[in-house]
């Protein structure tokens, strides 16, 4: 098992991506603590993990509240013998897309920037403090190709995700000497994360984009898949498996990296 005897916190653990990653971490042997704002979704993930023989607990935590995040991290560390090994932030937000800059208000622009930067800062800071004191740990964040794409229509989202990737690089430089690795997964649209039964914010975003293009979500996703080198989109299990590997000791020489899960839609140069 890649993560045997490790302790992991998955923020946004009730969502499509967070839930998939939490389940994979548990399958690989980690004790998983899922955190988020909607208890019912968190409890469903915990139930799945426990039913499969894994160990998991859920807690309602508002990642916008730095003090709440710190308290939760301290409580998890206390249960786990003093620290945590892995922190994965899968929190996503629904924001209006398609507004040109001439019609974009400052509040609309700042909203995704504030949201993504704040929650990733809060969760990374809480984990870094505990990990650095112990001399090891892995912090993972999540972005999309929007961080590198030209507009129009999603300037705030673009700046927000580029900022998360910059945070990854900066923290890797700051925490590396303490034995803490910091990485980011940049995934293209995840087709099975927009299934109606998942009630995901991702589906809301794609529904809005599909309406603007006068297409169904399925037709839009198929077009996106055909524009990649692999002629497909990443799946939840692709993201989960990558997260588990990066969090494991097998990726012990990796930090400051942006894992490219765009199926070739975006190439790293």
C-alpha cells in the first residue's frame, strides 16, 4: 500500500474530486479525515470508506475560517500521534463565466481570486506548521488549465488558479528544507465529475458554459475530449491515483511540481 499508516486530511472531501481522492487514500492504507461544509456529503464518503474496510472520519470545517482550520488540524494531529502526513485541498467554487472585462465588476473579478487563494492558504498554513515541526509531509492543491489559458470570459478564475500554482512553487521553496513537499495537480475537465447524481459545482460551471454555446453538457465534453492528444478527458480515478502517488514516499524526490492531467490539451514547456 502506498500510504500505509499515513494520516491524511482531504478538504472538500464531500465533493466529486475530494471524495474520489479520499477513497483512494483509504484504499492505499491512509487514515483519512474528510473536511468540508456539507455534513451529509462528508458522511457518505466516510460510509463508503468504512464499508470497504478503511478508516475515515468527517468534520464540518469552513476553510474560509483560518482559526477553524487550525483547530481541526490540531485535533487530527492529536488523534494521529502528533502530526499529519498529507493535506489535499479539493475545494472548488462556482463563479459566473463568460463576462467580458468591460462588463465585469471588481467584485466579480475578485470573488474567485479571494476564494481560491484564501482556502488554499488557510489549509496549507495549518498543515505546514505541523509537518515542518515533524520534518516531513506532503501538501497538494488542485487547479485546471484555465490557469494558463487566454480569455475571454474567465479572468478572475484564471488569476485565481494561476495564483494557487504560484503558491505551490513558493511553498515548495519555503518548506523544502523542513522535509515538506508541496505539489499541485492541474486537471482538465473531469467527465465523470459532472454526473447529475454527484450534485457537483463542476456541473454547474459546465452547464453554464454549455448553455452559452447552445450545446448539451455531453456534447461540450465530447468536443473537449476530441481536442486533447489522447482524445479523452481525465477521470476521477486518474486524479485520485495521481494524488496518492504524489502523496506517497515513492514521489519523495518531487516537490514544486504541477502534475499535468490535461490528457495533452495543455503541454508543459
